[in-house]
C-alpha cells in the first residue's frame, strides 16, 4: 500500500479557470497538506482543437492567485512527469497495446452514422442505448488488416458481462453499477490517440495518485476507471465525489456562468493570496453547495465555512485549519 497521500487536479485548458476547478483544487490541496501529502497539477490537453495556451496560463495564474502551489506540475516539475497529457503519449500507447494484446480491448469499425442510427432505434424500442459491436470478438490480426481498408474506427474496452462494479465513495458511501449498462466504452481513437477514460487511469497510476477527489459528475465514469485499473493490473486509488455547485434555482450549475477572472478583477491585486480566500469562499459558498446525500461530517465543513465567511468571526487561517480537520474526518469517517 502506498503510504504517502497524493492528490491531484487535472483540468483541461479549454476554457477559463472557473470556480468549480478552484474548489476541487482547494479540497485536494487541503486534504494532501493535512495528511503530510503531495498535491499534483496535471494538464489534460489531449483535445488538440480546443486546448489553448492562454487557458493553461489562466489555470496557473488562478492557482497562484489562490495561494495553492502544486508540489508537482508542468511548471514545478517532479519525478512523475511530464505533467501535460500531450507529452505522455508513450504511456498511453503502452497501455492500449497491452489491452489489445490481452483481448481486453478491440477495434470497432462502425462509423458515427451507424452508431447514431443504432442509438435512435434502441431508444425507440425503450432499451438502453448500449452499442452491441459485431467486431467484439475479431482477432487483433484481423482488425489490423481491416484498418488498412477502413478509415473510421475507435478502440473500445471490452466490458465484462453481468458483473456488479462496486466501490466505496468516501462522501456518499457504497455505490455500484451493472457492467452491462456501461457497454463497451471507447478508450482511444487509435493507439496513440487516447480518450479521457483511458488517459486519466494511466496517469493516476503512473503518478501514484492515492485519492481521487473530484466532482460528482464523474461518478458515472468511476466504474469504467475501476475496470481499466483492474485490466491493467494497477493499484486502485480511493474515491470521493464532491457535490456540484448549483445556482439559486438549485438546478443550473453555477460554474457554467461564473468564472474567477471577473471576480479577481474586483479585488485589489496587491493583497497577499490568502487575503483573497475570504472572498473566494464567499463566492463559492454563496452558490450554496447542496448537501444532498452528504454525511453529517461533510455538511459540517460547509456550515463552518459559511459561518466563517458570513460572520467574519474567524480569521482565514482559522477557517482553513477547521476545514482541514473536518475534511479529514469526512474522508476517513467511512474507512
């Protein structure tokens, strides 16, 4: 078992650094530091069309503005680099080759039109839109030959049939999924073009990440990640999924409409980074993190932070120290 706590955030440089990423960074940073661990920044820039340097720079500047300095990252370096996915292709090629060779993955040659028509048909029949691929049992040798004549294909993971994929979420408790409802999900466009689900698993393993603390919108990805960890023979991290930040209507995600850059411009740039945290907490928590399905300890974190902001009776350092203790209690409560 890995003894040093290692957390990470892995934002994509496809837009401005927003409040959702900032909050995830804060929780990961505080949990790592409270436990004498390390906080890592990894840039997920495999989307070549949408990834921009100015957005990556905004991530760096946003974290610096908050006083959250990674122990390892693209600028800091480290022994587990490189820290941009676009510079880590050899790791993904190795993983895809292994999955294909061990028959845990296969080439699917259905084009987008076929898949869309299949989806419409299944929905019309009131069935889950799960792709049933006729190429699932095609040998790797036959697939390699077929690639020479067809330009449209992806690599899919061969999900096991009739299996329950279960894990313990350190905020929500036990969660399980049926593998048949996951389908054979895509993991790469080709051997050297990984998609998110594969790249994140390979990187978390190679970087020795012990705790994955991220938004609850990733819960549905977690069983896919577990299957990939198992197929690659890799150690499994622990998972904790944070509730999303919602607007006043409790329906719309707050981070879709409010970014940090306008908020930063409203503040005095010469103040020390920690002085900004009060305003940061104020903006994040005014969105009211909805405590649905949270345990009491986690709700205490939210309540304590709101009290610290609204009453100004605690200093920023006291609020952080309290959050540190409560986060540790929340994440360890169900262990």
